[in-house]
């Protein structure tokens, strides 16, 4: 059995209890950092609590008690203040992606029966289509509401402070993709979220000395739970990034210790490090130092030595970065191992909005870079309907499973059966209890003889090759052989082409490299998984707010080119 211990954590019945305890415990310590007029400004736990309580008091006074309130906009102190004020004593918070179309935002407002929307000025046009009877409150108006709430508190108004929380009632309503078609509003309770927080923090250490750089959108359950509520819970600091373009600058300014990421961000960071090592001719020297430091006994001493040896690498990330937590999709284990060799730990987790969101996580001292993680201490992972290849549907049981889909009992009954949540993902559990995800049920390609082809596996192999930046694998029925042809849609790494061939690289040179990349993949997979041909994309794949590739419609976009290449 593995030798590890759970970290001690405080258990809270609801977010209000947790929030108040942290405000009392950490007081004047910095909770949030936000860029204002070119400089990061700090907000303490105590000041944040005062603002939340004041805003909640004013919202109740304005008649929003028990109502649904949408929050949409960029990551900022106003967003987290509105969220916490609503969920801790006003009503149900409805976090909404600021990037979705205006008609989709209006649809969410209608479906959720929202009474108000709290929004940033940048999203003014997006909310214009919401019904006129929905109250609009801009982030810029919050200081006035907070001031009014503080006056009421000073006069003895305790309506918000004394508001009771039902830990098992609907508290957060999060709409997943497809809201204009088959709408799925995930209903989460205080207990769902608090249980998830305690489970996660037992598996990896997060504490008051940690500073998180918040990069991913807060409307998403991953960043909201793991990059905001967790830090309130554990006494850490959250610094809001100005955006993906400014991550490097922001890291130099706030010196983060941890960043919640998606694989694309981690892999981009790693590729830039490797490109710099190659450019400076340091490959052999770095390899030798990695080997020497890997021989140091004890994880703590080993990582401390690497931080000193590879100081120049760490300075690029602010000097204090110790951990990247990756979620949303599988990350290439070679990237995780490569960054750890340089003194930056990478841990992978697996979650779904329906699980608030965490379902599995690698521990900081017990991990498998090829796996999505282990079940958290008080939950169960299982594989249902195991096939001949050992894979089956991943199902999950724990107190963080959603209450259900809003106003969709039949859809809820499809995915929650006998206390198990059926994820729709495919995978297997290894002998060590680690979960390995092989793909989505809806993406799997099943050959005529019943063999399963998981596009995600082939995509991982392709993206390991130096000239492939992104890839999506699809299948087309070949009428001649009455079975699938596997086709790779590839967005090439143009920076690598410039690095190797110069600014005037040619299409013939690119084709030669991509043919070699496909041949390498075909050389390591079973014959029925081999890629028949590839199609080149000139632009990045479209992505959602979580930086996942939007796969819908991609196959159709290359079908004609596939037919011309293969079917003639």
C-alpha cells in the first residue's frame, strides 16, 4: 500500500461558515491582488469580508433575497465579491461565461429565472438582450452598494449577517455547454463545494504562504473552486492575471507559487523553456544537471536543489513557482516529468462541473504523470461495463455530486443512478488505484470488428512530435474497405519551423516533417489505430473559455480534403 498521509483540514458545513472563519483567522493578510492603473493593489481578508457583508446586506435590502443572480465578467475583485455576497446569504449565484454570445446569455437569464445580473462594463453589449425586467448592476456600481450596506450594518441591520444557510439546497447554478440547445444547468450546494474543498486540500498542501496567479475564467467550476474558494479556505493569496498575453509579466510582478492551468498553458511554458535551451546550446549541460539533481534523496531537498541549479528558468516565472495544477484534459506525461526535472512540480487532476468539480487528483507526494489522479479520501471511483480492452465508463460516488440538472429530472436520472454519477468518460484504474482516461464516449471511434480507437491517445502522440502544435483526430468511413480511415487535423508549430528552416520555410518542408510525425505515431500504435492521412490547419483550433478545443464541426470541415486525398 502507498505510504502517504492526508493533510489536516478544517471541515465547514457551508461557505459562509468557512468564509467567516478565514476572515477571523487571517485578518489583515492579503487575500486578493488586482492590477489598478498599472500597479497591483492588495485587499485583505478582513476588508474583503467587510465588503461582502455590506454588499449582501444591500442586496437583501433591495429585495433580492432568495433570488437567482447572474455574475459575468473578467476575473477581478468585483466578481469574487459579488459571488460570495450572493451565495452566503442572498440567494443563488449563477456564474456565466463572459465570452458566450449575447443570445446565449439572454437564454441563461431566462432559463435560470434570474432577477438580476451583476456584470462588468466590458460585457455591457453581451447583456443587452436580457429581458428588461432583470435588474442590471455594473461592477462599477458595487462601491456605492457596498457603502450603502455598510451604513445599514452600522445602524444595526443584521439581516444578512444572520441569514441562515441550507447547506444542501441549491446555491450555485452553472450552465455547461449547449445552453442554446439542450440546456444543462448544474445545481450545486454549499455542502457539495465545501466537501470538495476539504477533499482536495487533504491530498496536496496549500497554505497561507502560497500565492496563486488566477488565469482561468472564474465562471468555470475548476477555477472558482480551486482558484478562488480554496484560497479563501486555506489562507492563500490570489493575484488576478491581466490575461493570457500578460502571464509572463504578471508572474514577474506577483511571484506566484502555484498556478491552476490547462494542458495547453503548461505545454506552452515547457516548449518555450526547451526552445531556449536549444537556442543557447545547453542541452547536454541541462541533461547532466537533471541527472545529478535527480539522484538527491528526498523530494524536498531534490526540488530545492533544482530551484538553485535552474535559477534562470525559475526567474522567468517569478522565482517562487513550485506547482502547476493541470485540469480540463490530459497532459502529456513527458511534459510533467520534464518540468519536474527542472524543479517545477506538475500535478494532474480530473473533474467535471457535476462534481463541483474534483473527482480525482494526483497527490503532491504520490503521483503518476500518466494518470488523471486518485480518488479523493472520502469518495469512490469505479469503471462500469468493462470492455475487452479493460476500459469502461468512469463513474463516481461522493458528497460533491451535484443535486441534479436544473428542471431536467430525466437527464439527471440518466447520469445519476443508485448514488453513482456516470461521467460519460472512458478509462481504467491501474493496480495503484490511479485513474487513466482514454477518451470521451462521444469521441470514441469503433471499428467494424469492435475495436475502440480513442482520438485523444493519437493526439497526445502527435503533439509530442516537434512540428505539431495542436491536433484533432477524426474518423471517416471508407466505402471501399467498409471501415474507418483515421485522419489527423494538424495545426503545425510554425515557430519550430522558423527555428529549423528559417523565416522562408516551405510547404514541402512542412509536409516532410508532418509525414515523419505521422509515421512515428503509426510506428508505435496497433495497426487498426494508424493514421491514414493528415490535413493541415492554417489557424489554431477554436477553443472554449477553458481552452479546450471545440471539436464540433471539425470533421465536416476537412471531409472534402480527406475524400480528395484518399478516395480520389
